[in-house]
């Protein structure tokens, strides 16, 4: 198939690389010429395991190219994917401006096509958005010229390619047989069952999935805090709970640890709360999730200060290992808080150190830690030098080894569960165990 992808962020770039690997011709479209130039050269604008090679292979095979020209992309493709951002605005409502803008661009270009065009919306949007997209496009070029579907993605940063290849299901939200057939063909090589539902159901599924993930993180952390008060290791408690896959559904996220973050969970929870408020639907558990999540960051800062540490080595700045995404990272908020309390902080995160930060990712870190580049160090030795505490936010083998080899007398605050068993010799402290 010939596919254009509007929005070359995490979802768009990974999707482009995987589609090209599977034999499709892909045209990436973005307003950022820097991203376009990088992808056109086969270089990845983000850090994601396995992605760079896929891009190199796709460009070499002439299956991947990129442009800022929306009209060219539409005219030279059969299907257009929309993967632009839907960031939150003042009260948590998602900003759909980029979605509307792309729809208009596609509509204006599709006027010049002799055949119908398929549009697949991948951005996370509230129920009813695809219907509004259809109305907008119909108003531009007439009915039955464009067929739409909503196809939510479930890609986790750090394991996005694996998630693309092994999804739990492929959801197609559409009432158009033409759009359904196009999505089925697009994912013909992906081994997963297809679930075809109304667009609004598919749109809601994505919000519910991410809100459930957020709920599991908050729930496990609250259990960890209560367990610790009883002198119990909260991880041991939750290890037993998650063995019941019949009633407890899934072990994913169900471990005490640090706060959730990233570009999806905070944003989508905020959006669902906004719509619940607008419709006067009480959701006390969901309303409590941002509070308990922020509390986990507060407790981490309080524990650092209570232990008397002032020279801090932070291991892991991105919201999770294996990515350079700093948006809504609890580690960023923790650093900001510690600096405000007079602590000196050095940060070691290899993915962030090596990354080309740009777009909303760069804007977020600059607004929260304007001088963050001066805090980053190239290796763990430099981070630990002169530190009286190492704070670790990522459970990686590298960080585990770094802590095992830390200088004697250095305190360790483990926010992620790097060690399954505490080691008193390390001056070890956990946040929920």
C-alpha cells in the first residue's frame, strides 16, 4: 500500500518504520523540517530500541521518504494516517487543533484526486471526534469521497516495535467497509485478532486503557505505602496479588514504584476527568489518581531531605528506561523540587544524554529545568563523584550494577525496585518497601 503518515512523533515514526519493513511505501509528513530531514536521511529523531535500523533499511529500500508538503503526500498515497499530538489545555481538555488542521489539509488535497481516499485517525481523541472529522471532510469535498476509521495504538515507549508486532488486538473503529478493508490490509502481517466497533467505542477504549494503566500504578503505590507502615514489603504483597490472572486481569504496572508519567497517562486521565466534570459524572477514584501520583513524588523528595542528603546523583531522568521522553516525567519534577530545596543534582541518563531533544519534549524540559543540560553527565562515575545519595528511577541492569559498585557510605534511594531484596550494607532505602 501507499501510506502517508501525518505527525512524526513517537507513534508516527515507529509506525512508518514498521509499515515500510512490512513492504508498504510510506511518506512521512511533519511541519518540523528538522524531523523531516532526519527521517529522509534514515536517521531517527527519537531514541527507541531497533528503530534506527528500520529507518535506515526503509530509506535504502526507497520505502520511506518524508516531506512538509501535505498535498504531495495525499496525492501520492491511498491511505493517510493521522498521528499528531493532542496535548492538554487549561482544564485538561485535549487540544484537537492539530487534528482539525491535518483533516483540512487532507481534504483540500483530496479534492484533486480521482479516486476516494482513506483516512485513519491514530491520535488519542475523545469519543465523537472521528464523526466530526467526517463532517469536516464532507463539507470540503462532498460525501463518499473519504472513508474514515479510528485505529488506536497501544505502543509503549521503549518497547514500541515489539508492541507493534504483538498487540493484544487491532481495533478498527469504523462504519465504512472501505476503511475497514484498508486497515486490515495495512496490518495484514501483524499477528493479532481484529476487533471492529463503532468509532466512538474505539475512541473510548484508548482513554479507558490508559486510565486503567494509571489506576494500576496509583493503586500499587498506595498499597506499597500502607504495607511499609505495617513493616511489610509491598512488592511481596503485590507479587501474590498479580498471580491471579483470572480476577486481577494483568500484572502490568501492578508493582509499587515511582509515579507514572509520559505523554499518555497524565494527558488522557486529565482529558477523561474533564469530560466527566462537563457531564456531571462523579469519578472519585479517577479524580484521586493525580493526587496520589503527585504524592509519590513529594514523598520521594521528603525522604531525600529527611535522610540529610544534599549532593544527589539521579539515575534516570526520562519517564521510563529506554526512551528520551521527558514529558511529565516524575523524575523531572523530583529534580525541580530538590533544586528548590537547595540540593545539588547531577543526572545520568544515557538515552537523554545521547538524544536530539526537539518539539514538545524539548519545550517541556526547558520550561521545567531551563538549565537541564548543565545537570546531565556522560557517565555514572561522574554522577556519583561527590554525591552522598544516589536516587534511582529506572530498573535497568546497568543502574543495578552502578549501585552495587557505589562508594561505601553512599545512601541509595530506590524509587523503582531495582533490588528485590534490600541490602543494608548499601545504605539502601525504598519508597514503598
